[in-house]
C-alpha cells in the first residue's frame, strides 16, 4: 500500500500521457459543457494542468448571493395590487327599480379577497361579472314585480268597491221588510302582491255575483212565504175537526206541529193526516172484531167435551219359555168399538210356528159431559160383545188339546167362553152386553188412564190372563187471552215557516306591496404569484428530479400572472440570483432575453441576472436561463424575486430543486488466473486478469435528456505501455440479471466488412497505420484498440473530447452501440457491467505495474481506483555444504575426492502477498561423472503469516504464537491436525522429511524422484495443497542432497526452481584436484597467486545480461570476504 501511495504521489500517469488535467471525475465532467463565453465553472478551468500544490474543488460551493435568502421567502409576497371593477350597469338597474316604487338600498361592498394567479383573477372577474348579472337580474325582477303589483292592486280595489256599493244599495231597499245582515270577507285584504291581488279581484267579482243572487233568492222566498202561511191555516182547521171525530170513536188522538216551507209541503202534510185518520178507523174496527172472536172461543171452551180415547190389554204372559212367549193386545175406536187379539203357543212353536190366534170384537158404550168450565165427566155405561174368531195356523200335536177362551166382567161374571182343539178355525157370534155404571171427572189436559172394563183368559197348557182397559184424555183447550193494542192517531198541524231574510257580503280593502331591493359595489385585490419551471431539453419537468452532470436545463421565469393586472406604464423587475456551481453562458442568456424585449443586466460577482421592462400593453415572452450542473452530488435550487412598480408589490417565486447523483465509483480489480485478488501483490504467474467494474447505481433515480444520453456511454482502459499485453480473444463482458444470474458476452473478433462494422486502429511501433480487425462485444459495445495517439479515428476522438480525456499511446475503448437502450437497460436500471481483460505481464522483473480505467457516462469521465501488481525479482540459491559438522559453504571451493557433501537447494521464498500457487518444483541436475548421489536427502517446507479467516480445521499441524528460529525451524503452540483453528488466528507450519519418511500427509504433498540415468533429482509439491494455501502467507521449500565426490575436476550442480510455470535457475561449482603423484623434491618455484575458477551464479529464467555478470562478481567477492558457513534465511 505504501508503494501504491508513492506511485500516486509521484505521478503514476506514466509518460505524462494525459494532455489535459486529471484532477477528478468532477472536474473532468465539467469539460463536456461547451457554452461559448460561459461563466460559472468553465471548461478552461477543468483542462488546466494541475500540479501538486493546486487545491482541487470536488464539491459544490456554497451560494454567496441572495439565492438562499430568496428560498426562505419562496412563495411569499409583500403588498397587494387593487383591481378596478366597473359597476355602472348595476347602478343603472337600481335607479330604474327605484323609479317604479321599489325601495332600493345600497349595501357594503362585496369583498372577493386577493387572487394570486391569472386564472384565479380571470375566474374571479368572471364570478364578479356573473354576480353583477345576478344583481341586475334581481333589480330588474324587483322592477317587474313592483310594476305588476301596482297594476294588480288597482284592478282588485276597483272590484272590491263595486261589490261594497251594491251591498249598501240592497240594504236600503229591503231593510224595511226583513232583516238584512252584512258579513265582511277580509280575504281581500292581501299582502299586496300581484298574485294575491289578482285573486282578490276574482274574489270581489264572485262576491258581487253571489250578492246579486242572494237578493233574487230573497224576493222569490218572500212570495212563497206568503202563500204557505195561507194554506197552513186551512190545514190546521181540518185537523181540529178530525180529531174530535176520532176521539168520539175511542181513538186516542195526539197532535204535533211541523214547519212548512211551501204550499206543496202543506198539501203533503194534509195527505199525511188523511192517511192517519183512515188508518185509525181501520185499526179500531179490527180491535172490535178480535174481542168478539175471543168471547166466542171462550164460550166454546167452557162447554167443550173434547176427549181422546185409547184402549189396551194388561196381560200376564206365559212364564214357561219352553213354549215361547204369548201375547194379547187390543185396539179401540172413537165410537167405542174395540178388538182384542191373542195367540196360542206350545212347545213346537220353534219348529212349526204359532198354533193359531183368537180375536174378540165388541163395543164399549161411553159418554162425555161438560162441567161448564172446560173440565169433563166420563160415563162408562155398558159393554157389548160381538164375535170371537179363532184362526188355526197348523195342527195341534200336543197331547192336551183342551184350548179354552173366557170373557168376564170386572166382578168375575163370565160373559162368554168357548172350548176347542186348536186344529181348525172358527167364528162365534156372541151378541151379549153387560152394564158398567162407571163415571169419573177429567180436568182440562188430564188423562183418566187404564180404566178396566173386561177380564179375558186364554187357557191351555199354560193360561194367559188379560184385562181390557180404556184411557180418556181431556183435550179441551182454553183460547189464548187477547190484548188488543190501543188505537191512536197523531195528527200534524202546520207551523208557519221562518220569515225570509237577506244575507249579503262586503269586502275588505286590499293593499299594494312595496318591493325591497339592494345592490353593492366590489372590492378585489391581486397578489400575483410567479412560477419557476425547470425542464431539460426534452421538455421534461425537472423540478424535484435528479439530473446528470452536464445535462443542459432551462429555468423559465414565468411571470405571466403579473400581466393579468398591469396597467400601461407599470414597471416590472425580475431578480434571479443563480445557485453556485452552475455552468451557463451569460451572453447567450442575455441575448435571448433582449431579443424578447427585456432590459438585462448581469452581476458577475453575485451571479445574478436582473430583467426589467415597462408595460406597454404587450405581454413579453418570459425570460429563461440555460445552464448545466457542474458537480456531482450537488443540489441546485433556485428562487427569483419580482418587483412591480419598484416596491409597491414584490413576490418570490417557488423554489425549484434539482439534485445531481453521487459521482459513480468505478472499481478496478486484478486477479490471478484462479480469480483471487492480487492487487498490491507479487505475481509469479504472468497471466493476470483485469476486471473493469462500472458503477451505474447512482443513476437509478436520474432523469436524463435525450441529448445527455446521446453523449454516450463508454469505458476506457489505458494500457501501461510495454508492461503487459492484452489477450483480446479472452475479453469477456459480464453482467448480472435480476435473478442474480451472471450473463457473459464474449468478444467476437471478425473480419472488417462494409456492413456497419467499426474498425479498430492498430498502429505499430513504426507508426504505420493499418486497419486489421473489428471487435464486437455482442451487440452491446464496440471495442476500439488504439495503438498510437497519432492514429485515433475521428469517431474515437469525438468521444475523448466529449469526456475531456487525451490518452497518449495504446488504450482500449468500449463504446455502447445504442446509448438510449444502454441507458434504459443498464445505466437507469443500475445494472453494472464488468469487463474482464486477460493480460500477460511483459515488464522487467521487480517492476510494479499500475493500472486504472475511466467510466464515461453522459460524456463525463470518472476515474476508477488504481490497482498494482509486481513482477518478482527473485532467484533460488544453490550451495555445497560440508558434512563434517561445521556446515562449511564449499561454493567455488575444493572438495576432496571421496568426500561426502550436501547440496543445499534453497528454494525461492514466496512473499506474504502473492498470486495463487499452483506449482512449486525443485529440480537438481547432478554431474554424475563426478558425483554419486547416495540416496540420502532431507528437506523442509516452511509457511508463515497465515491467518484463519474463519474457524477451520486442517489436515496438518500448525503453530501459533510462533517464533522463527535461527536454524529456520519454527517453535510455538501446536494445534494438531483436525483441531479447530479459531477465526483470526495467525499460524505457521513447518514440515521436515527425508528418504525414510513414511508419513501419509507428507507423502501426499511432496513427491521426490531420482532419475539415475539422467542424474536428475526432483521434488514436486502437490498442486492442490499449494492452491489451498491461498494468496496470503509466505511459502518456502529447502532440500539437502547427499553426494560423494567420485572424480576430480570442475563440478557443476544446477538447480531449477519452477514456480507457476516459470523456471528460476542457479548452480554451484566446486573443484576436486587430481590425486597427488609423489615426485622428487625440486627447487621450490616462486609461489603464484591462486587462480579463481570461473563460477556460475544464480540465474533467473530470463536471458543473461551484463547485470547478471556484475551480480556474479559480487557473489564471488562475498565468498572471498569470508562469508562462509552462513546459511541464507529469508525473513519478511
């Protein structure tokens, strides 16, 4: 991070590639507004070169004029303007009404308050005109009503007077012979309205007609009265005579009287009386006849002998039911003749039926005499027997066939008897009689019952004894008493009728109604409001909406309401202090207003326009101000003031408010090929990916004009010349839809065609221009790859000019093909775009590569953050180490023949921040002619500065609270494999191994091989393990190989450390002299200085350069200086 800050502080825009200032996206954005002669934030200021001492204004300044003060008074006014109202037509109507008798008064003025707009004033004037019409209508109606009242009153009163005069004359004429009454009708005393007096006139006319009819009726009634009285006297004399006659006949006579009103009524009464008299005579005759009949009926009763006679036989029936029942019965007639019948039975009755019957006939001689009161006396004088007849029904099968029949008197004297067998029928003639001498009285309605007069026996096996009896009932009936009604007669005398009178009706005088009416004048004041409208170039209202920076807006100072009540000669002044941070052209705005008739002044110090005019009857076009927001995250509100006739009336407009969105924050990322963020890191793999992330989220609430959208949307990435190359075929556009799904748009590289393709200018190092291919990113963008600033096409240059950018050298530019569609679907929708740009680092080792990009929206450029990555300047080390316990470094030294040494393979230590490791190999190429690999080795893997981002468990032991020891080992608190490493814990790991190690984990992450033929020993760290380590934490691998020197000579041992596909090579050289051969001593020669053998110092995977040679010499010098036995340890 420190390195990044230093780069920024010293002008990381290499080679001064930008000709125009790059202070900020805000300053750059202002350059898109191209008003000539403009003030506010001008384009010239934004393109000025900015040094380290210049203070850059990145936020909207505060207003220092009256704009804020006006905003506090927005919508308020001081003073009012009176409005003249012509009310002469109402006054004329009032005068006319008064002339016909209407009582007219003038009321207080009607106050219509204060209007504020032309519409309101027009509506109020219309309301007043309507109200005046209503006033006139009311006055005219009052005039018409009063005129009608006057006419109706005169007509009604004349009719009333005519009636009353007639009544007075009739009273004088008939008052001497009868009673004349006069009743007054007050209904004609009206409220004086025309309608009521019309009714009163009709009433008077009808009353006069009724009075005339009353007089005629009286005259007729008087003549009838006289005739009726005469006829009544005749009737009354006749009633008196008839009453006396009826009374003499025993009729009760009453009299009553009846008033008669005509001769006909008298005659009808006479007929009624005649009928009553005739009915009374008839009723009296009927009563007399009834009484005579009753007397005759009573005499017949008293002397009556009416009687009812009945006869019977009391018998003693057979007791032995074996022979069946036996009967004996009798009948008697009114003359006394009778018949007695009996049956003859035996035990065979059930089989053969009755044996036979016998019948006795005769007569009872009796008489009845009256007792003179309805009661009677019955006399039984004698009985005569005529015949006895026996009728046989079957043969008598009985043993006993002695049947006999006897008749006795009540005293027991036998009168008749006969004996027979019952087998044959016969008749005996008796012709005998016997005296009875019996008498008995029977009262009216009583019965003399069962008087015996003969005894009869039926004898056989069993006897049946009977007695003949007779009963007498006195049936005389007394006549019902009679109570004849009293005969009455009510005769009616005639009573004279009332003497006719004369009734007349007089009328009350009527009145005339006086109509009342009123009228009034008007009061109206005017406090016109003024409006400020803000629209974009599409005419869309922008008040309260968010505008994009640089979009031209128009403020309209609408004072139309003021004109509604101006008089010729009135002055109007408009004062408009602008908001700070607006960009506008003073001259153009003034010219527009002047062309419309305004006098305009501009105060540059306060950024205030003042417009004045004197009203001549012509309504001027209202002033407008064209301007554009110059800042992001700004707030543009504005209010103006209007004065009418100086300070007679002043009013403040509404405040229009338009914010601009926050400046977008495009972000640039750099990742390795595994997608891990390596910003600020060291990368061993030179294949990297830049990610250009746009930020459209600030625009979701903006309202952009068609002109603003037409300025387009683009993304510019300046290639760091000579530091990396872009793989165009691998460029990918990514975006995320509403469901969170990523959509990828791959680069489409095709040949140039004539059908709408856009060519990309490629300019080589020789500045020769050549058009080769066109890159299309689906239909979303056209990609331009510019190799030289001298070969920029007009189309690309226009985009750069609009954005205020002047890149020098190679760059990529992506331009949205359809700005309107792109705006709708991505910018307005807040749908961010990511462009993945794969690149290959070509810079020298140790170089920090910086990069950023620009997001260009609506012609405004916004710079992303800066990302950096460093190409490592590292190499492994190789040493020959003694095995005598001293660990002496034997590089470039002598190794004895047969001596066993260790070759130290000191791998490159991966720094704490790095790209994803996917390869780490140590390859030792041994000179097998001079050295023999013993098969013994040992190694170590060291990792430090790892941090658990969450609670985790690992398959290997780690060390916390650790210390790196002098020998390279690590000590501290051990967390065993499988145990939880708490989140936030920093840990390290340290693994050792040798040819005898049989630990599963070590064997899974380290593979060691030996190729005896090639003499190659190789250690490979497992790629999965390497990738699992992430991109933060150091990593180092060291190994020691044991070898025996088996031949003399200069021996080279090479180490290749391969990291992420890059080979880093070094070697160590030792010397073994030939074996000494014993010689004869000779004179010692002069000793020469030892010759230092050539050595090969560590090399990187790059080509050998003079710098490599210098480094080799320095390495030799260090060894010469005695840096022996020191083992290099890398520390952070």
